[in-house]
C-alpha cells in the first residue's frame, strides 16, 4: 500500500475538511506518514488533565482515532467520508502531563474496511500508555 498523501497534503486536507478538530489550537500534528502507517502528536494541554493529574481517556481515544484516520488517508488518499466503525482501547498505564505520541499501523486494507492498531506513549518514553485497535469503513468507489 503506497503512501498517497504527504504530511503537508494531509495537514491541508484536515484543516480544510475538519477545522473543528485540526486547527492551530487543537495541539494535533501529523509528524510522519509511511507505507501503512503514521505518527501523530497531541501537544500537552491543561484542558486534557483529569482529576488525579493524568491525561483523560477521551483525549487518548481522540488521538487514536485521529492517528487511524491519518493512516487510512495516507493509504487511500483524500476520502473525507471514511469513518470509524469500531475502536477498542486498553489503558496500560497512567500518562504524565506531557505530549502524547501515537503511531498507527494498518493491519489490513481492503476495498470497504481498514483495520489497524495504534500505540500511544508519552513523549520521551518507550512504554505505551494505551493500545488501540480500530476499524474504518471506506466508502464505495473511493479507491
């Protein structure tokens, strides 16, 4: 599965199609895209902290979904109607108050479905704080 969109193309597409999610205040960034995967970042934001000083689960779920969407778009091109149909997350350990980095890897890319996994870690650390599996629906005639 060759890379069909560069980091710059993905960022322009996301800013145009999803400005409510991908904007300069969101803290989201696409760092790299490769064949069948990507790396994205969620900059640390105080609004992401939940009681107890940890980054909230919804913040990590949103980052994982964003990472999968970027990986899928990188593989199929600019298809705004590709949507999440399943996302399962396992929280492995408490993330500290720092940037989160997510790496997505597509496990299977078919004509109608894309399945992958995402590993989320704190910036500067090797151990994952969450592991995610997700499936995206790809609209017909988009590939």
